[in-house]
C-alpha cells in the first residue's frame, strides 16, 4: 500500500488546507481518510490518498456496482430502472448541444451503456475504460473496441466528450482534462457530471454521505470549485443541470452506511428533501452536470 500527499491544491495551486471531514471507506477497505479543504479556493479533496499504483485494490468489491451488471438486491434493481431513464436523458442532452451528431468519446465508459444508446441514436462512439472487466463488457455492449487509455486514441477529434461521474476518480486531473480538451472539435462540448458536496444530502449525512466514497473519490466538487477548474482550463460554462435521481440513490446508500441496513422510507424522504432544497437554493442538487465549451 502506498499513499501520496498533495502539497498544492489541484485547482488554485495554493498550499494551505484545513481538515474538513474524516470519512470511512464503507464499501471496500473500512479504512478512514481525511478530506481537506483549500483555504484559498474551498476545493475539497482526499488527502493523503492511495497513489495510482495502489488505488486498484479499492475497487475490488462486488458492491461497487458501477462496474457490474448484476441485478440482485433492491438497490441494484432500482439502479437499473433509473439508469434506463437517465441514459435516455443523457443522449437527449448531447443531441441538444450537437444536433448534427458526430463522434462522442465517453471517458471512463464503464460497461458501455451510455455509448450503446448513443450508437443506436446515430452517433459514432468511442470509449476509454481502464478496468479490464468493464472494458470487455463495454466492447460486447457496443460492438466497438474500447480503448484502455488516452494514448490509444491519439489524433482523433470529437464533437462531444463526456465524463459521467469519472473526473472525481482521476489522479492526474489537470493533465487528463488538458488532453481531453485537445481532442474536442473547435465548437465541441465537454460534459462533466460529478457529485455535489454542497447538496442537502451531503450536508445532512456528513461523513455517512455515500458520494464521498473515499478513497475512490479523490475530489469533492461544488459549483464554485468546478467553475474555477473549468476556468483554469479556459473552458466556458454553458449550463449546469441536475441529476435528480441521484438524491434518492445517494440517500439510500447513505442510510445504509449510517444505519447498517437499507431504509427505503427515509431514503425517499431525504432524496425528495434534497431536490426541493436545490430548487430553492441555487441549483445545489445531489449531483450536477456541467456543460462547457472552449472560450
Ligand atoms: Zn485551492
């Protein structure tokens, strides 16, 4: 096991942080991790964190369902119903920003569900997925070969690049964003979805908030910090959209952390509360989609 400590804030480069919260990895290791907050720009990140060579073992769990297609258990069943709805919404979103369609790159495509829907809708699709098992499933799902890393698709250009709950997992966040932006067509659209650490469910569940998901989530974005990151990369924000189902899903997982079992009623109530809060308080939904283009 090997950890690394960031000495500089990945967004603003300043070196002063305060401890924000200590969170336990409930899904896999049961280890605790510190989330720090930058004194200058308020960016929150897991620090220290397992380095790139060590992080793999924190993904080795059957509970980590973003990489699997099992349909057992009530949470997984709900997840699959919701996924078919949200996949459709994601395809509608890219069509709205790129009506002529073209090529879409999904960075961290998981098992390829989104790409498969894009392909059926008439898009050329490209996926990158570092996890071998997920990559094989994605290749089957899409009928396309899936790349393991960015080097494998050098020189290609895309109308749309998407990162659905992926950016918070990337050690080399600035380098990877820079590489991805180079692959965008001049008028291309970058779409980044991440959990929102300013949401009502985050504030309510605190260390039990499932979307902290340490140490797999290295960063814990908010609207101001994501805007600052996009600015650093000379990207102009077009719109911020909610992912309303995430409030229920994250509340369900958070209740399980907190109470040791699935509590459906509280999850539904708290998911609803989170979405109502966001409607009245500056769009601070449980998860947000940031849509950006070059300046
Ligand atoms: Zn900072």
